[in-house]
C-alpha cells in the first residue's frame, strides 16, 4: 500500500514536471474503453494512437515544432462514462479534436452530448454502428472504422463464394456484434443462401456446447460467429471443434487476434476458419510501414482496430498541420482534404514528408494502414476488407477481398 | 437422446461442479461470518492468476501447482480479512457487505494492474473427447474436473464431520452465541472458514480456466450463479451448496434444449437469467433452501 | 480565457451528473436509510426510467418502439409510474426477505431486466440502444442550454429534498425509522409494516426511474451498457454510505462528492505517461475501493450522521444506539 502511494506521487510529480517543460503542446483527446467489457481489445488500439503521436513528434512535431499529446480518458464502454470522458478532454484539457470513444454506445453518447455541441471534431476508430452516420453532426463526426453494413455484406459474399449454402449463425449480444450479424443474415439470405438457425448468446459464459448443439441440428455446413474473441469467440470455436459440431467457421473482425491461433492451435484451424477484417492487404506498403513500426511496441499489429487507431490519430495530426493552427473549427474541413484524393500519397510514418508538402502548399492524400480512408459525405469510410486464414507459417495469412 | 447427454447434461455437470466448489465458500462465510461475500468471485480470480503465473514459471500442469496457488490465495484472503473485515465483526452486517463490495473492486483492479487485461489460456489447444459406445463423448479434462471436485468434496466432508475444527465450524454456523459460550475460539474458526473457502474458490477458478480460458471478468460472472447455488442448497449447508451448484449448472444448460420443436426452449441470450430466476423463486418459495439451511 | 470557460463547462457537467446521482441516492435513502430495505437492484429501476422516457420522446425510428414525441413532463411521469408499478410487483414478492437476501434477489431482478433490454430487440433495439433522444432546452445557445438543464436537475433535487425532509419529520417518517430499528415493537404498536415498507420501496424506485429518465436525455443515448451494476448500483451505495445514510443532506453531498472524485481523479491520472495512464485506470478503481474501506472504518456513519427528528413534546432523545 505504501509502495503504491509513493509510486503514484513520484509518477505524478514526474508527469507534472514533464508537462511544464514542453512549452507548446497541442492536445488531442484519446477516449477509449480502458476498463470495462472490451478492455483487452482497447489496449492495442491505444498503442496505435500513441504510435501515431510518436511519429509526429519524432519527425519535427506539429506546426512550429509543437508536441502532439494524446490525452487519455476512459469511456469504460459505457455512455455515461463516455460523455464524462469526452467532457473532460474537450473542456478541461481543451483538446483540438477527439479520437474515440471505442464502443458504439459510448461514442454515440459522447458525440451527441459533448463534441457536436462544442464544435469539436471526433474521429472514431472502432465504433461501427450505422446509427452514427445518421446523426446531425454539422460535419464533425468522422469514422475510420467502416459501418457494419459493409462488413456484414463482405462476409456474406465470402461465405457464399466459398460454396457454402447453408449456415448457422450466432452472435454475442453486444452493440458491435449484434449489428454485423443483422446485416450478414439479410445479405446471405439475399444471395440465395439459407440460415438454418440464428441465435444470440450471452458473452462470458463458461460453455456454449448446448447452444452449438442446437445450432448444429439444422444441417448447416458451417457457422458464422459474431463475437469478441475473448468474451465468447474462442470458447465457441473450442467447444465446436472438441465436440465435432462444426468445423467450418466464418467470423468478423471482433474475432481476429493472434490469441485465437495460440489458444486453439494452428493445425486445428487450418482450412477451417475465415475471418474478414477491415484492413488492407498485408502486402500493401501502407500496412507494412505501420506493421514495422508497431511491432516495435511489442504489441500485435494485426489486433482488431489497432491500425484504425493509428490512422485516426495520424489523420487528426495531418488535419491540424493542414489547418495551420490548433483551431478546433478548422479541423473538420482540413480532415477531408488530407484524407481524400487528390494529392500526393502519404503513408503511415511519413510525417516529415507530409509536413514538407503541406508547407509547400501541395495537396496530400493519406493512405492508411487500415485502408484508403477516404471520407464520404457522412464522414464514413468505405470498407476495404481482407480475409484471414491460417497460413503455412501458423500465422494469419491475409488477402484483400475484391 | 445421446445428444442431450453429450451437449447438455455433461457440460451442465462440469459447470455445476465449478459453481458447487465456489458456493461452498459462500455458504460457509454466509453462515459463520454472517454476510454475503461479494468478493468471493474475485478470490477465485486472484487464485486463477496466481496459478497461471506459477504454471508459466514452473511449466507444470495447473493441477500440480494448484495446492501452492491455493495457499498463496488463502494467505491473501486472510490478510484481507484481517485488514478489511475484522473491524466490522460486531457492526451491523451491511458494513461488511459493503466492505466486501469494495474489496471486489480492489482485488479486480490489482489483478488487472499486475497481470494486464489480455486474455490468457491455462491449457492452449483443443482436446478431443473420448468416445464410449460410439456415441457418448466425454472430454478427459471434464473427467478430471468432475473427479477432482468429488475428491475435494470428500475432503470437505471429512473436515467438517471428523475434525475438531470442522465440528466447531458447524457449531458456530448453527449458533454463534452458543459456540462462544462453549469456549470455541471464534477467530480460529473464522480463519478456517477463509482457508476452506479460499482454497475451494481457487480450485473452482482453475477448473473453469482449464475448461475455457482466463480473463479478468471471470470472477464477477461466476458470483451470482454461486450465490444462487448457495441459496438453493440452503445457507450453511455445504452439501446443499454442492447440490445447488449442480442443479443450477444443469438447468442453465438444458434450458436451451429444444424440448419443443427444433428451436431452443429459452433464447440462449437469457441463459444467464436462469440462475437468477431459480434463486429468486427459491427465496420466495423456500428461503431455507432445499436442505433446510439457515434463514437469518 | 478558453481554459476558464472550459472548466466552467466541466463543472456544469459535474454538477449535472452529481445531481442525477443525488436523486438516485435520495431514492436509495428512503429505502435503506429510513426503512432498512437493502435494494441492490438500483440499476434495474434506473434502466426502466431511462428507456421509458427515451422511447416516449424520440422521433419515430425503425429500430425500436416509440416515436411518440411526447412532452418531457409526460414522459417523466410515465417513467416514474411504470417503475412504481413494477416496483410494487417486485416488492409484493421480495420485501418479506431479510436484508442480504433482498440484496441478492434485487441484483438478480436487475440483471434479468438488463437481459430483457438486450434481448427484446424489437422494443429496445437490443444492445445497440436508443439514439437521438431529445434533451430539454437543447435549442438554447451554449452554455445556456447546459445551465438550464442543470437548473432543472438541481431544482428537482431541492424539491425532492424538501419533500423527503417533510416526510421524515412526519409521523410516517417516524414509523419508518421505528420499523428499521425494531420491527417487532413497531408491529406491536399496531403498524402495518408490510404497507409502510412497500410505500418506501415504491417511492424510492420511482425516484430512481426519474434519475434514469434524466440520464437518458442528458446523454441523448441510452444502451444496456449505461445501466451496468458497477456505476448504476454500487456507486450509488458508496455515495450513500460516504455521505451518511438516513440523512438526506448526506445522500446529496455523498453523490456530488463521490461523482466529483470518480470523474475528476482521471484528470490527474491522464497526466501520467501513456503506458502508466492505461494502468492507472485500474489503480483509480482500486483507490476508490480503498477510500470506501477507509470511510467505512473511520467514519461508519458518513459525513453527515443521522439526525433523529425530535419528538414534538417530550425532550427525551437517546443517542442512536443502532449504528449503521
């Protein structure tokens, strides 16, 4: 206990000292569900955001050498906490823009009651609920994470094209997975496939054998799983394989993580699982630039939405540079200019180059680690999807879905 | 029919065994210390993470390091009792209930701080079940879990019925005032209660981790079913708690069996509610539980 | 200048949330403080209020029931009424249970409510929640709309406070205390205990629903995650215990104080280096738990201990012997 107290005192003294030393600091809010139900997914996303800030600061900083500081605040995946966290970064920290707030519900509350009224741009890196596109946002809400509508359709097409016609499906009853599942069901049926059974399941249960047994009784050729890998996805795959209930799996990117292979075993999954992921091809040079830098942090660059976290933060930095000042009201318009064509292509990590181009008055077009990131009228991006299977090296092997 | 056995009854029994082990601790604390311990799920969590660390460190099977992990967990629980529960021995129960609630937050955040929130596995890979008579499928790990649960229950039975301290525990659970008058060292009995409860919670958590995986929310998600099991069996009745755990585990699983037609009887989204519903029904119909436990 | 204006806005938001929690804490105070009912299912009644008011006031949507666009005053009244009726049903079956049992039963009931909100997608849009909820006064310019909303909340808190204080001093309030302290003698005095307890339970749950309705409009969004037991039930308990249970002033102070600590402590931790800042999010929860423990041990009666209303004629007042 005493140790803890000293530790906190020392750490806060250090932090206060550090903030006093750097004179010009431009703050961007980094709101994320640090605690709460998806804590394990949020950790790499924050690392992605911080990596972007590090790139900016290492290569000359913002504007006249100012430092970019990502101010972390916890949305706990809860709208109450999301609004509170948003209020803190916008009002107390006086951030120029906000990245976040992880879960769709928390993001929805935060943008409606904090950032839109305050006229602050919010760039979400993982909220996928379609309802966010419909908000009257005065062009202040952007997303680098594509709306569910795209991914549900992409996965349905993937499953159908692989020759599967009868599928069972199950989704974890949370704001993210329930949304993709709804789209998937409609799309797959629309193509002429049959959903033999569709069940919601409660996450965090110890066993899903009974659910799977009922799902398997309809003669399905495989199962589509919409779940976070931690709270139920891995358990479902394990229960299915151990009991021979299903051996063909389709999943969306909440399931995508190296721990799936670690926990289940590469050989058990080979040729059995396909996971769509909102990401560009791993062969893409933008992605590789990101991967090389991110791996140095010791975290998994392929973790869900880590690349989006990087892109969202890097874009905000570019927009500040483009706007020429840390003026909240100019970020929205600048964001579109730096993200969309035309312009010279900027890739992750190329801050110095971007800064020089902007200084020379040239247009730039950021091509992110997660995809093209071109914003449409709603501030959404068109989803680019890849499919992941277990490769020969026992790691995820990715190909871009056309 | 065989499907019913394989996918509903056996998983239900495995889950039930885990609930049962956790519920023994709850029912003992409830009857001897007279409070509903909200931190019991976190005791389980702490035990699991200690076990995980020992497994990483030693490379041994989780069941081998379990006794050591249980000892360390018990030690932590005893320290917690000394620092946070003992001051309230003579206060109204609400104080210690709220203290245990605060403890739940504290233990979980300590685990999250030191071990992080990333998902961990106790035994990676998958294990194909053994097949009997061409149809009955039982996974070896499930045999281990059910077997180990049986052994632990026998040990608890021996402790409570054959040893002096066990008899003192039962006496104190039946009537603390009388126990004090007959010269029973109440603090010693309380210590033993934490030892038994903490060790069994660690075992329950490790079994759950072997069957699934480890995450920092596993304590809280097990807490309410374990309460339900304790109440169903009757407070202060360890074997009632075992029966309650098994019943709740099995009923949870078979509630989504397609009894009528091919659709699950109960939408699996409501599965978590089954334990609560049983618990509430029991509280109303017969608060003393199936085995005539105590009603305060 | 911006900095001061920002802090001003933040203080408004602190007071708004603090006020909403004060309503919850006052509701709990009627149940626990005055009557001794251990309701651990606050989140359930809070959620009922939030969803009912949200569904009644939103514009039509294909995603959920509702689209009635009713005035707030109606939606608040209906939210309270619905919660009251449900509380009556719950009370009918559960109130005879003793403290700990009632706590466990109400936790179970609140979790079942949450499962219903998550699974009955046709009515509530399931886990995706209800969005675009109107907020009173939102057409006013900044910061007046926020001030007006805050005014509404604070006025409600003050009104509830005076109503409860009046009730506490009335014969009704004294019967409540008598039941809490000694059920048998209250019964012997010919009081219908069941009825009094039921009244306290229903009124408390109606206040919780009102707080829920306010939060839905304040956030402009409500989803199942906003009604999790941690911040909707347990935090309220902490507030009441810290402030001083059975004291309405204590309940209000506890709510504002604990919410301010809960929220503002992060402003300090976010100043730490990144890797530490993530981890200190957990330490923050740890410290809040520890603060609760210290409070329980050092100030078991809270900041404002209970003050008994003086009997009208006789001067006999004994020190409250049953500490809680």
